[in-house]
């Protein structure tokens, strides 16, 4: 089901962030969490969301 992004709530973005974290997609999780935090009115809650999904490192380790 396709949804209008304007209808998405902070909870929707946070759910997506959790799904991306479980799928080992930390950068997408971070981006979704940032959007959730920006839609959150309480600064303490927004800070908690950001702390839960920090910016992932850009160091990439290849396994051979």
C-alpha cells in the first residue's frame, strides 16, 4: 500500500528505522530516525531518538 509521505507520523518513521536497523541498514535507519526526531515536539524525546540511531561510521570493512 502506497502512502502519502505527508501523512506519515514520527511513529511511522521510527518503525521504519527499527526495521532498517534489523535489516542491517544503519544509514537508512539513521535517516528515518532523523525524520522521526524532526517531527517530535519534545526535545528530550527527539534527542533520545537521535541517540538510539547515531550516524554510522563510513569505514567499510570488506570480508574475503
